[in-house]
């Protein structure tokens, strides 16, 4: 990008640094991250691993996450069904660095957004809910059908964000 400022190390700073936030960072936010990567890559006509070179960074974290947990097996299976891959995903807790680096923070529930504001006042952009209709229910512990419904809902709402980010 011609007018993109350089970050430390001379690499271009991300035009968009997107952070998805849920509770444990094993179900909803990793699905949102993976589906967002796929959707952005498809719209830009590149593989997901080239998004950074185009100024897009997509991450996820949890307000009550333990660092290093794998994505829930059901989330990984559904991600595959949707053309994404969560095999390399490891959970991480939200931290000040992730928030201050983000241009967009997208929370799965109003409680997640409230927790961010309480624990990290003034850091990062104000969180936006993924769904303007309210909270996205946690599929943790449910069957694949519930995970598929969750992923479908995430994909539906991501379309709106991606259109805005790409100016289409």
C-alpha cells in the first residue's frame, strides 16, 4: 500500500488489525478469526497467509482464556467444513498489547465488551458486537449442529464487516 506507514522493523503497519474476543478463545472467537481470514482472502483473491502483506491482521483472544489451549474439536471440524483451518490455533488471554494494536475489536457478547472496558479502560477502540441483534450464544459443550449454526451466524455477520473494511 503506497501510503501505509512503516511499523517497527520496516514492515508496513496493518491497515486493519482485527481482534475477535470471546470467553475462552476456543470456540467463537477462533471461528470468527478463521472465517474472517478466509472471507478477506477470498474477496482479495489471495491465500489467507498473504493477508498481512495487504495490511490485514486478524487475531482472537479470550477474556477468561488460558494460554495455549487448542480450539474445541467441534470448532476445528466446523472450521474445516467452512474452508478454514484451526489446527494451529492456541488460545490466548486478552492483553493490553492486543487491544492497543487493534483497529477493530469485535466482541461476541455485551458481557465481553463490558469486561474489556472494565479491565482495560481506554485501551484500544471501543468493542463492537459481532451481531447488532445481540449476543452470540456459546456453543461450548454442544453438538456439531450447534457449532455449525454458530459458524453460519458468524459468517453472516462478518460479511457486513468485510464489506466495510474493503470499501465494497
